C-alpha cells in the first residue's frame, strides 16, 4: 500500500494495536498557591472499555478530564490520548473524541435541532451535504426527535444532557468522554442512556465516564478507577474491584438482639440490626465456628450468608468515606 494522501486524515493511535486509548504517567496539576489537584496519576484505559472514573468531592476527577481534553496544561507528567501526546496533539486527536464535560453548552434561543446544526457547522471535517441527516440520527439516538423543534431554554436538565450527548455523537467517535451523563434524568432516561453507552461500546467506541452514582458504574462499566485527594487509589476491571472488598455477614433470626451480642463476642464489627436481619463485617475466623456459637447461645438461625461486596463497599473501604457528589 502507498502512503496516505495529503487529504486523508491521520487516525491517531491506530498503528499501535492494543495500545490504551488513554494513558497517563505521573500526571500532575498544581495550581497557583500550591494546591495539588492531581498528584502523579498513572491511568490506563483499555480500548473498547466502558471506564468509570470515581472519586469524592475534590478528588481531582474534573481537573484530570480537563487535562486529558487539552483544556488545561499539566504541571508535570504526560497524557496520551489515542496514542498521541496531549495537549500537543489536540488538533489531531479531538476530531476522534466526543465529549460532554461539566454540562452541555447550548444556545437557549435556538431549537434542539438548530443547536446541533450549528455545532456541526463548526466542525471543519463535517460534510454539509449529510448534515441534516446526521443531526436527525443523533436526535433519534438520544430520544429527542419529538422535542427537536423546541427551544433549548425550555428543555429540562435531563433533555439538555441528552442534547449534549447528541452533539458528541454527530460523528463516529473512537473515544467518548462523559461527565455525569445521566445527571437530571429520570429512571427511564437513565436506563436509556446506559443502554446507549453499552451500544456504543459494542460498536467499538471506548467510553470514559465520570459519575457519582456507584450503582450506575457497576451496571454499565467494564473497568473503573477510584480517586481521592488527587491520587489514584486503584483501577482495574469492575468485578475485580468489588471482589477486593469484603462482603457483609448476614444473619436472619427472630432473636436479633441476642444474635448481635454473640456476633460481637465472635469479633464481628460494624453490626447493624434491621428487623430480623443482623449484618456486620466478616470476621477473620472460621464462619462455621461463628454459626456454632450462635446456635450454642440459643439463637434461632434461619439464614447465615455472606453477601457479595458491591462497588460501593469497595469505594468506602478504599476512601474511608461515603460518596459525595462530583468533584
């Protein structure tokens, strides 16, 4: 095969099979005044993954996304998107990336359709001959066809999120970066967006999404990373992250108060009683001995199980805190 023509756009990163879609090494951002927002981040996002980016308020997620997209420069370290260095290769990389960051930027006086037409006009690579067809397809994909003629200022928050996502999908994308993509959506809308994300991933698009909804990440993501205070705590397949957290011991009994007393003696911590259920941390001892101690104390045990740890359990174990909204 010959060399690509001068008019053929370069496809960033396609020459390196198996190369991560996003890779950072010691990525650091220190603001004036000394605030360290991101501290030595080594992040690896595999091609084809749906990658959840998690962290409590102030953990550095938004700062990281802004560095990845070339909106701000890192203090030190490197970031590569689609195999190219950012922000240096911004002009080559961004045509292959769709993004919805910190909410969509919309013209309130224009309809949803006209917002997308204007957005598409600003893309030098967009073919004007197929513009209206692309806009119609994007509106249909996010469920906004019926509201396409309505002014954006009259859109609900959830509809604005959908319109922002439609703008990111006007062209085929190799990477989609989404910041709180289901913000403002009702449960049905959230399900539809999750389904759309899965469809995009099955078509080969890598999806990188930040969310404060841990169950959402667990349902839709294949991989995830957890940030806290500007540092990466862990990353990997979602199933592995949840498996790394210890589950909860659950005892079902008509004698919950006595069961809680015995379990405490057996080294079970963080006990909670709800009706006929007593739950607690799994102790570092043979569970058969714990069950035998309950029976010996006269506790009528109707259920004795260990519930699988959730991603939320893993998050709390890693950060020592509950999940705060977005950072």
